[in-house]
C-alpha cells in the first residue's frame, strides 16, 4: 500500500509542478503519466531532502504532497536552466 501511495503522490506532485511551472502545454511542456511520475518522485527526494535539511516537515499526506511538489518545481526549474528555455 505504501508503494501505491508513493506513486499516486508522485504523479500528483509532478502534475501540479508542471501546471504551476507552466510546462503543461503540448508544444513546450511535459505531458504523460510516466513523466509526471518521474518528476514527482525525483521532486519528492529533492523536497524531502531540502525540508529535512532546513528542519521543517511533517508526516501527513498533505505535507508529503507539498514537499514533493516544491521539489518538482525545483527540478523543473533546473531542467529549464539546462535546456535554456
């Protein structure tokens, strides 16, 4: 059950990060469940590490989603710097 929940949170965080960052369009953004999942899972690691390093956090599902979404936004920002767009 924990793995399924992590996948769901990862997909939601990747999707929310893409929408917030403005990369959800077909021409210039990321689309597809697999891409959202990858962005969300990597974002979860980034966000969890960042908030852990700062000493803030929580254990609720909402906090995990917020943390993963912030991490996804950071990841998308880094990708945009690398791609030069």
